[in-house]
């Protein structure tokens, strides 16, 4: 999955209570991570890229509206 700033990601498993997140920045050092915030605003938090790829996916077209 290609993750870049501005990407909207939704939880991969619908049973989870995680909210959709928007990627705000990608950092490569000291480890690859992204700064994400809940969709619609909120506090930014760091997440490892491997965790984003494992726990989130791109929304299916037509199923998530902004």
C-alpha cells in the first residue's frame, strides 16, 4: 500500500473501534513512521508504517465520504 501525506485510512477490521485516520507527515528517521490524526481533526500521534499497513487499509471507493 502506498502511504503518503493526505492519505485517508480506515481500520482493516470493522469490529475494531478505531476511527479513520489521515496521514499528515511521513518520517524516515530514526525508524519509518507516520504522523496521523483522526479524520475530522484531533491530536496527532506517531504510528509505525508497518502498523499502519497491518491495521489500516484504503477505503473502498464509494463507501466513505468526506
